[in-house]
C-alpha cells in the first residue's frame, strides 16, 4: 500500500509540474514580459513615443525599435536567451554595420559572453533564494543593436529585470486582459 501511495503522489507532482509549466507559458512569454519592461524603462528615460514593439522576426520573436534623435535608422533591442543559442543568427538578424552589445541584470557587455551571463544569473539567483535579490532572474537578456553613429543613450538596463518593473508590468497586463 505504501508503494502505491508513493507512486500516486509522484504522479500527481509530475502532472502538477507539467500543468504549471503549460499555464505559465500560455499566460505570458518571457520575451513579451521583457519587451514590455524595455518599453517602460525607455519611457522612463524620456524615449516615449519613439518606441515600437514588433513581432516581425521569426527567430527572435519580439523586438523593440527606438528612433534616437538625429538618427535615420532605428536602434533595435531584442530579447535573447542568456545561453546565446541564437548567436550564429545575430549577424543575419542584425543589419550590417550595427554595433551590438548585450545587457543582462546589472551588467552590460560589448561582446557575447555566455559564461559571464550565466555566472551573473547564478549569483543573482542565489541572492533571490536567500531573500536579497532585487531582480527577477528569468534567463532572457537583451541584444542592443545600434546603427553607425547612433546611441540609445545612458539607459539603466538593470531596471528591465527589477522586480518592481516586472511586477507592475504584469499587473497592468492582467488588468487590461
């Protein structure tokens, strides 16, 4: 009888885990959540009205496009997985001549650095587990692609993953939906 109870409990846990994952993925994708947070952060830096969210990419589903003053071309901000599996496609997705940088949590890199991004995730995940984290540690970073001669300006990208930014974005999405 004890074996049967144990198996039933394990089966129930497995089903609840799968159901929870399906519910979370149907509710909101991390890319969409990050894109909304990017729009909020850019608006807080005085770039409201210059931001457009599009879903024209097949590989990288969402992008936020910013038109910086004095620039003819748009700056693109694309959510990417911090494992950078799509890295071979960056040269295809990002227009030639654009300068790429990567932002994740409290760091910004001028080149692809999987190990440092993963270490940053691990450090902040440990801090959030013990109650000292200020970030939501979803494994989605940002690829910031800037055309020649254009710069998005001094933006505190860490606000994108700040618990207050993401929490308020989820509340407003739930209220409108």
